[in-house]
């Protein structure tokens, strides 16, 4: 039997760290689809394609030579043989990723690659924005991990080392989600998707709640 746990949610919901912990607990693989969007954004920028040219962006995404680790204990993202694991977290990527994520042809290409990766692993936790609805709507466990805006901005602030103002955090967290939600709906659970609200849960409690929602 193919164990697929699909987890969607906005930035700052704790999705990545929680999904990794769930994968470790279940000895499953882990797929960070946000890292794939970031990696192809890196490739698009490197290609020199004009970000406002939809066809050029889609073409650069289809040509992107991307490899991503599915080991929850070994994060690794490679573009054209180059380790871009840390580079894809830089502000220039975060600022431009929506231009790729709102390109429907680019999304179709990434969804295709994500389904291939999911099919290649007997047990996998896949997280993103459209996993429960588009990439793996047939997954046996589908979870929407949410948190209040306040909790999400606090967490993202801690992640970034507490150096950002409230205003910068609002731009990074809320503005990006607003842009993202124009193409994918991850603010409301689709039919059959279980919502886990982590606002008042600590990390361990959130992991336990997600495992419980997944039937473990
Ligand atoms: O999860 P993370 O914040 O790293 O994702 C980066 C960006 O990738 C998001 O802001 C969104 O634009 C895009 N994304 C997406 N669909 C996914 C995962 C990420 O559109 N399944």
C-alpha cells in the first residue's frame, strides 16, 4: 500500500519542520514542494528569462535540471549540478518565487515532477500549497496545517533570527500568501481534508496532532 501524507498550509504555519518530523517518525520520505518552486525560480533567474514573459518563464522551468533530496534528515537541492540548498532561501528568490508560482504552465510542469517523486516512494510526506487538492488529491491522509496570522509572523520572525520589523514580516508572510492564494486555495480545507490549527500548540503537540489526523 502506498502511504502518502499530503500537508498544505501558509508560510509560518510550521509546515516544513512538522512535516519532516512526521516523516522521521513514520520512516517515510519527505518532499518540500516549496523548495522545488524556489529552485526553479533560481533556474529562471540564472537563465536570464524575463520574469514578465510567461512563455519564457515556463520554458525555463521545463528545462530546469533539478534534483531534490527526499531524506528528511538531509536537505539538498541541486540545479544544473550546483548545490543551491541555501541560495534558494535568499530574499531575491523569496521575492520572485510568486512570478513562477502564478505561471500555470510552470505549475503544470512542477506538479508532473512532484507526482513522479511521490510515485517513486512507498511512504512519503509531501508538503506545499496544493498537495491535498491538485498534486495528490487521492492521498490517504490529507491535512491543512493552519495558524493565526499573529502566530505565523512570530514564527517566521524567530526563523529569520528576530532581525525583521513587524512591517517586514507582514510583507514577507502575509503579502506572499495573498499573492500565492490567487492561484491555489490553501486557506480553506477542501472536502475530506482535516484542518490542524497550530496557533496554540507547541512543536511536539503539532506533530502529534498531524500524526493523529493521519491516523497514527
Ligand atoms: O513553502 P515555501 O514558502 O518555501 O514556498 C515558496 C513558494 O513556492 C510559495 O510562496 C508559493 O509561491 C510556492 N509554492 C506553491 N505551491 C506549492 C509550494 C510552494 O505555489 N505546492
